[in-house]
C-alpha cells in the first residue's frame, strides 16, 4: 500500500477540518481489503463505530455483513468499506454539508489509491453526494451509472432496512446485480 495511505490514515486522527473533531472519540478511516476493486461508501460513523474505530459495526453493520455474505462478499476478505464523513455527527444526525465538504478530500484520496472499478453508495447521503444530487434511493436503487470510468450504484442504507424491512428483497436484488457486475468487471475479487 502506498505510504500516502498510511500517512493519511494516521493523520486523520489529528484532523480538525470540521467541528466533529470536538465530539468524536476517534475518526474512522475504513475497513477491508485495500486490494479489492469494490468500494462501499456509507454515511458517517455512529456511536459504536466511534467507539470501535471501524465502519458499520453496530446493528446496521451486522445486517450489512449478513446481506453481503449472500453474494460472497466479506469485509475481512474481498471488499473495502468506508464512509463519506469519517467522524460521528452527534445524536446521529445527518452530516452537515460543510462537514461533508471538509471531509471529502480523504475520500478522494482513498478512491485515488484504491482505484476501485465499482463503487456502491449505501444510502441517500452517499448517493446524493457521489452519484447525483437528486438521487432518490427508492426510485433509483440498483441502477448502474459510469462516472470517471467507475461503475457506481446506489442502494438502501442498512439502517433504513432495519426501519423498513419491506425493502430488504429489493436491496438483495441490488446486491445480486453487484455480484453480476463484479463477475463482468473484476472477477478476481472473488479470488481474494
Ligand atoms: N452508518 C453509516 O453510514 N456508516 C457507519 O459506519 C455506520 C452506520
């Protein structure tokens, strides 16, 4: 891995680019196999993530892991997971636009170094920032678009699926589409 990756990862803990640095326990860089060409991007750490320093470790993370397992994807093996915003917004509120803007350089650098072929946006905050400001998850989930040579898709945030389990079959369909896309574009992900 590039030296730059480790430098940025370590430097993130000292970041004071926005006010979230005053309330966080720790910044959350990401988790997974940096060799993977599949990157999943959520919103921001919650309480458990802030405590443990890893994305998606709470209830929504457990659901995410279970659903990913259906299509043979595993954060310990063949994908990388991070968030748009690296520090927890207090009370689990949505990150403010200025917090997203302040944090975006970290994500840009992660994308540059990982150089993914496929990016999956988990939820509205991620999809509206990265795919289309007008993105509507309920209408446009599972649809693939190409941006700067990267295939991108937005799907339901696992926390939304916990609130609204009726959307789980649609979310699973999206993941089946993801598996197909991986087989087409970077089947080696399934060898990792
Ligand atoms: N929700 C997110 O969007 N990211 C996390 O890491 C945890 C919950």
